[in-house]
C-alpha cells in the first residue's frame, strides 16, 4: 500500500515540474516576439501577467505538494507500524480482481512466500475455495455485510491450513481495498477434535476392532503417517509384537526388536518425543530407515500393577511442528489401551487353559457332558465323541441316542441310576459297557450331579465319562495271576499278603494268618475292614503302620523294607514290592518275617551308636569330624549344605569346603591356635559348595583334646547367607525408604502412625515427631465424607489393598490431591500387623485436568461458555421448555465497529474491551440467563422462562444501554454500541440451529438498519 501511495505522489510532482518547464519555455518565446514586433506589445503584456499569475499558482501547488509529501511520510510510518510491522498475518486485497496489493512479514512467514512474491500473487492462489464463491464472499466483505470468514488456505509447502479471516474495506487513494487479518485455526481445531473424540470414547468396542479404530483415529487426528500399539512379547524378552499399526491407510502387523529403536527408551520408562531427525538419531532402526520416518513420539503402557505392557507410537515422514498435541493425545488414551491389552492377555490365557483342559481330557480318557433335561439336548466334549467312536455332525446328542450306544444288558442299570439321581437328588455314578459303531465293546465309568431350578425340579445334569476299559482288563488279569500264585505262597516260610492297587486283599498264605492271629473263617469271608482292625489292634504304633501303607500305595514304584512291632513283643520284618501287569501298576506283595530274636541282638549292639547318630543326623546344623585335615564323618545337614554325597567327602581333604588352598591356610593359622588353647573358635566366612558356588557360612569349632590336637576336632556349620542377604536388603530398603520420591506412611494395626519418610515431610510439611504416634486423620481435608472412608477401609480389609485419589491438607492448611496406595501387611498367621501407604502429590496434574476440561467448554479470553457449552445448555432448556410449555429467547449480539478498534489499537486493547463487555452483559442478565462468546465480537444469549416477547426485549435494551456507557481501557476512552438479533421458541423455531440462525439474521438486519439496534 505504501508503495502505491509513493507512486501516486511521485506522479503528481512530475506533473508540477512539467507545468513549470512549459511556462518557462513560453515566457522565452514571448520575449523574442516582443523584440521582433512592438505591435504585439499589448499581447505580450497580457501574456507576462498570465505567466506571473501561473507562477504564483505553481508556488502554491509546490507548497501544497511538500505538505502532502510530509503527511505521506508520517502516514507511511503509521502504516508500517499498523500493517507491515504487526505480528498478526495481514493482507491487502483488491476485491474486484483478487490481486494481493500488499502483505506484511507475518504473512510471508506464515505462507512461506517472500513479501514481493505475495504482492505478485492473487488471493485465488492461496484460498482453496472456487473463484466464483470467493468473489461473492469478498463482495459481502466489501459491503460490510459480513466481516468474519472461515477458509482453507494453501501454503507454499502445499499444506492446507484452516484459518479465520477478519476483513473489511479500506479506502486508499480513492480506491476501495479489503484489509484482512488471518488467524491459523488448524492446531486448535485438531485439539478440539481430539477432545470431542475423547468425550465420545469408543463405546463398547473392544479387541482387534478397538485397536484398529484407535490407531486410525490417532493417525488422522494428529495428521501423522503411522500410529502403532505394541505389546511386549512374553516368550521373547526385548521384543515387541505389533497389535495394531496404521501405515498410511493400511493395517500391518509384525514383530521387532527393541534394541536400537527409540521404543527401547519408551517401554517401562517415559514419553520420548523426536519432532525431527529420527532416522539420523536411530540409524539402526530398520523400520525408521525403510519408511523414512522423521518424527517419532512414543508413550509407555503399564498394567494395573505398574508392570510394563508395551507402548503407543505416532510417526511421520515429515517433521512435526506441534509434538505436544501428539504427546497429549497418546497420554489421553494410554490408560484405556493398557486396560484393553490386559483384557487381551487374559483372553489368550483363558484360551490356552481351555486347550490344555481338552488335551488333559484326551490323555486321561476323561470327557465332560451337560444334559439339558427340558430340551433333551446333550453337550459332549471332544473326548466323549472319540470314546464312543462318533462324529459330532453324525450324532444327534439326546439322552435316547446316548442310551442306544449303551450295552443292552446295562441299559436298565443306567436308566435306574439316572432316575435315582433325579428323584433323590443324589450323585449319579454308574459303571457300564458301551458299543462302538464297529461293534467294539468298552467299559466306562460315568459320574454326575443334578442341577435344580427355582421350583426345586431338576433342570439339567452335568458330569464326566472315564474310559476304564484297560484298567478293568488289568484287574481281571491280576486276579487270575494271583489265584495261580496262591499255591506257591503257601510254600514259603514268610507270611505273604497280596493286595491290588486299591489296597484290597487279593491273596495270602497260611503263614500270614498264623503270624497275625487271623481266624481262617474270617479270612475266607474276605472282610478287609475287620481283618485290618484285627491287625492294627496288635501293633504298638498302628498310626505309623497305616501312614506308611498309604505312602506306598501313593507311590506305585516304591520298594519298602521296614520293621513292625507288635504289642506282644514280636518284631516283623516287612518287605513291600510293587507288582506290574502288562506294564501297569497292579498291586503289591508284602512279606512278613518274624525277626524278634535277631532284632533284640541288633538293638543291643547298635543302641548307643543309633542314639548318637540320631542326635547328629537330626541336627539342623552341619556337623563334621576332622582329623589331620581329613574328613572322618559328616552328618546329613552337612552334606545337604555343601551338596556332596557321603562317599564324596569322607576320607577327602577339608580343603574341598574352602574357596582355595590359600583361604584354608589363612583360616588354619587363626583357628588352630584357638583350638589348641581349648577355646571355641567362631567365625563367618565364604565357603564353597560342590558346584563351585560360594555362600556365607557360620563356623563353630572345638578340639576333642586341646593337648593333643592331632586327635581331631568337631565343627558345626550353618548357612547364614539368607541372614546376610536380609541384612543387606534391610540396608537397601532403609536407603530406598529414605530417598524415594513417593511419600511413605506406615501405621500399626490400630491406625497409629509409626514411621514416615522424608518425602512425606516434604509433601505434607509435618516433621516425623509431629505425626508419629498420631492418626493419619490429622491430614484430612474434609472433602471426602465418612462414606468414602468407610468404603476405603472395607475394601482394604477385604482385599488387603486400596488405591485411589484423595484430598488431604498440608500443615500450612493448603489442600492438595494425592494418588494413594494402601497395603495391609500380615504376619505368618495372616493377621494384619501394619498398613503401608505410598502416595504421590498429583495436585498439579488435577489442576491441569480441570483446566483442560474448563477450556473445552469455555472461552479462554472472557471465561464465558463457548459454542459447545452454549449448544448443550440450549438443548437442555429447549427440552424443559417443551415439557413445561414455556417460551425462551435466543439473542445474537455483535459489537458495532469493533474491528476498527481492534485493528487500530491492537488486539490487546480489543481483548480488554471484550472482557469488559462480557462483564457488563453478565450484570444485565437474570440468574437463569446465560451468555456465551462464539468468537471475535459475537456473543449469544439464552433467556429461558420468557412469558412474552417484551420480557426478552427488556433484557436486550438493558444490555444495549449498559454498553452505551463509555469504556476506559489503558487510559483511553471508548464509545461502542451493539446490534442484537432475537428469536423466540416456539414462535421462530424449535431446534437450536433454527433459533440461532433466525437470531443471526435478525442481528444482521439490525446492522443494516443503522446499528445500535435490535
């Protein structure tokens, strides 16, 4: 604009100079004519007079031009300050042609063109709207019918940005141009879109659909090329499985290694943001290199216990200018994604469990069934179909179809068992034969229980089927073999007893009956219970006998040799050996020999040695007897402690227990002098096990005869590694307790504070001596009621843990928010002895969340509700008005000539003026009324409970009268008016859109009627 004005001034100066030169030439010619002819003297005189008068006019014109040039220079400086040097993006456009007449430096920076390039361009080169529609919009702006527009502008890079344009006509040299101020809305719109999507959520979408929808939303809402959700691989540490990945419109999945990738710094750690140069920073990442990724933003994912789950990432092939938007978007969805990953893992674990169950049933030849009695339908597991030789598609699973496959001789037994189970509400158990389609017979054991409905009648039965064909065959075979062996058993001198795998007597000889005083008649009856009672009554320790008997039957491969003492002083030597039939366990053979006489002699010979060995072997410490550096004897605990067998140490050098020969010699030099003095030597040092590992060992040594050290010494050893480790862990725990950033508070079982760490003091302001011995209720803020604390303690006592957010009070009275986790600590009996609370101060985070929620629904400048909140309130009030059959009014208010104030004095003054306008309008409203700012100087008002139109008119007049009062902002006085449009429900419409459109049209009509009107 300044150059156009300069060119116009230069043209006028040139015209003045041309006139001066023409007059000078004319005067010279007249002088020549005067000399040539006196006849024309009169004409010459008139000409000279005219020339003088022209020179006088010329001097006046030159003086005026000098003043014009001075004013032009002054106006040019002002223009540069208000247009060129302004930080807002500004353009001067010819509305007739669309040519860009002028642009400031801010426009050059925003569009990516030099100022001279912009002056040579047209607005059609920038605006994406078609030419005819754009010309119509410019004509509206030229006539001041509309001064605010929303366009999409294309930058030099090709990127399209959403902008809002405030424009109006200005007069330059008698020509009308459009002076436009452009604001970039792209980032704000993206943030609003993210918040809307966050508020809407993803509903009940879960699983793979959720992950695919989410990565698509993340990529599109942040304008990124790639969005990925990765899960840590359980079977391969350091590897990530891609759950869902958006790759420029496609979904891909793969597995990759964390090493060398930026993800390595994200998983289990923090957010990593690389706005540009990702390929250069991570040259070993194959994904970044292949897809030419320049920008990378990643956020970690954790499960509910704080364990790393995986990560979320956003990537772009171009650098990003607003990484904060991508970071906040990832963090918004992190908790939901973590929960979905945990649910996915739980479902996979359940599927693996069901597969294992099916495999286990197949191995054990056990199947499960479910019979719906009312519908007469059977549900069989796969193993039952295999057991019956059937295919699911060929078999109509009903009770009658099942009975048809039961052996004809067993069907009555099966039906009777089912009837008894249903009528008597008793367990169902029956062993029967089945016939396979190929005619083969098999034996099965069926068990089940009935399920009764609310009326008490049976509605279904559930149970299992076990194929016992082979077991039945083995049992029959065993019975035959045992009967064959009976004659052989009678010929032995020992008492022989044969039992099956259930412990039931199968066979015995006469010697067995004589040894145990069992009448033949009782043995022939085969009453195992009575025979067992008779035998146990003859034993000194029947309980031990029974326990050992059960142990042997639980271990079908075990061979046992022991002694059994009777109450009459006899001692039997019992030998128990397992018996197998065709490779399967079939029972046991027990032989009893009377060794009473031999046992008395052995007892006499070994009594002393047995007592000694029993004492040493039962000791819970290692005991070793040394003589001349040689191991003479060790007890069981010593062998367990060092991992040796007895034959590996007895007779070997004691140095095998020391880390090295040098260590043993150093030990000997301090230990043996003490032993020689008759002292008990005590030491704790590292010793070596058979596998080479070292452990902390406590040593106590005593010489058998201090005067003759060569007779040997006795040493007691004890593994104190756990104690050493516990002591070290105790030191580490104390260090962590003192230095952790989380506040820690520990109470006893009654809730009295016993310990706090320095972080607790830093957060709350209470020193340890001020809180220890008191209840944590000292910190209560009063924001949570008694029901909150009752629920908290109920959950804590039921589950042993509670976590949540709570408001507490610092020592200085300040209220703060904390994320608190309380754990009940129990002793070995399960009794609660302490409660440990760990918390973080989240006050700043809560304030940030409140700010985000507030900004989502309020205008950040005036604090008024924004468009979204206004629409929400209007919907609510319309619903109420319909129910109660009332009227309401919607008003659309625009400030007259606000743009001139904003353009001439700057946005700072304009912003202050808008805030003062908002304050005045609020004071004019009723308590039930509300006002919101849509943007710029446009406001909407909602007045519910209108009895008649005049009520709304009174409100509008009151507002307009208030705004007519002068405004004083920054030592300047302003006068401003407003134009208000109004619509009534239900007279002018019944939807929010219709009412607002009618109010907007009415406001523009008020402007055309001269402004300051409604």
